[in-house]
C-alpha cells in the first residue's frame, strides 16, 4: 500500500500492488477525481479490512472535520450504502471483516463523544455502543473534585457546570466537558476559526498574555 501524486495534482492517489512492486497497480482511492466537485476535500483516515477486500475511510467535504465514514469494496469498486456522518477521522476493523469501530463526535462541540461499532449492512441507528461515560461515573468524579481536590480552579469549574452535561458551555464558545471526569481545570475553545480567534482577542483585550493550547 502506498500513495503517490500525479503531476500537478493537489491530492494523492492511494494504491496497492500484490506481493511485489513489480505487480500491476490497483488504485483504491483516486482522490483527485473524488475532490473534483468540492471546494474542500479531505480524507482523514483509512483502514483495510483484515482480508484485504474492503476499505473503510473517513471523508470531509465541508471543512469542519465532521467526517463521514464510508466503505468501498476493493474487488468491485462499489461504495457501500453504509454511510455514518459526524465521526472522528480514525477507524478500525474487527477480525470478522464486517464490524468497524469509530468515534462519534458531539455535533455542537465537535469533540469525541462515544466509541461505537457498525456492522456492514445494518442501519447506523443500530450501531452498538462500546464506550461511554455514565452519569454515575461523572457524579463520583465531581464529588471527589469538590470535596477532596485542593485545586481552586477545579472547584470553580465544578461550580460552573455542576457536573451536568447540559451546562458544559460555561461561556461564549467555552466548553468545560474536559473536566467532567478528568482532573484539572482545562476547557476547550470550540467553534469556527473566526469564533475562536474572536474569543482569543477578547481575552487579550482584558490582559491575558499567554494561552496554553494542547
């Protein structure tokens, strides 16, 4: 498996050869052709099934990193009807060659939300939940932060959102979900590039000189 650029192309071609580089080339993703009718185009991740017959990949044609998971039959070139929107870029196959694991994104914050499993040929609504933070886990973590932690920032954060999922937006474009179960008073600036720049300028105007982004 490898990528190559055609002369003058903005996007690579993803291809493979069987057993030897002298074997005939098989193009599995012709990204220049796929991008032709889009003002923005990105394939974030791709994964070949264990039996080398299927390709799962995530594509964004909007520019918000809200990827759509799609699957291609490498033998026929057919793109399956399975299409799952609003996912992270990375995907992984199970050993059965039918199940794909992916990260569902929060539609508002665009941050990772839940790990789910999709079985080919089934509706996305039936996808199995693999990992999710329960309300009980959140309550236990928040109790520790409020009653045990000595961090003033951590206590202030807990007071703002009260451990509630519906109160995680604690300021304009400021999301506090990072601290629901994880120690520290970190928050996330979320929104479009223009929104984020506007918020940073506001912080600068009130005297904040340094921002740690990670």
